[in-house]
C-alpha cells in the first residue's frame, strides 16, 4: 500500500496547488483527525479538526488568513500505512502582509486507502510573528 499511499498524497498536494479542496475532503475517513501542532490560541490555522467537515473548516481558515507564495513538497517516505512528506512553504498573512513559513513535515496515516490521521509539524513561531501587527 505504501506506493499507492504516496501517490494519493502527491495527488492531494497537486489538488491543493490548484485550489481544489474537494479531492482532499473525498480522500478522508469519516473520523479523520487533522492537526497542526502548536497552541491554537497563537494562530488560526494551528489546532485540531475532526471529520471531513472539520477539515473543510481548516482549509477555509487557511484561505481566509493566508495567501500562498510557495508550496513545495520535496520528499516522500512511506512505511506500512504511514506517509511522511517533507517540504517548504511560504505564505503572506492577510491581516499584516507579513511573510511566514519555512520547512514542514506532514505525517499521513491511512485506513482502507483513505487518510485517517494528519499531523503537520512546522515553525509555528514564524506564523505567530507574522500575525503580530
């Protein structure tokens, strides 16, 4: 399943780059657990969302708060039902116009060919600083 899971993750990133969120939502289990590590009070896109509706909310919050200038998945590593993706992104925070971003690590866990768990690890301090007026 590892190769199929990597291909699915790559297709989800491609959909995101095109601004298409529906393919991402369709690739989730009903009980998906989606989390960007950090303190949710520090920035709107840090936190935990449950289920496809919660993930839809996450992507809405991303779109409301940031404009992407770079999103570059660079490496994919898979074992069993887990895919780890490494990459870089750069954003502009809409409320301040300041840049945020850097390197990230995404960990996808699969169940029956769908994403059941997502974790993002990144430099959240960059987002907190960019949100300060």
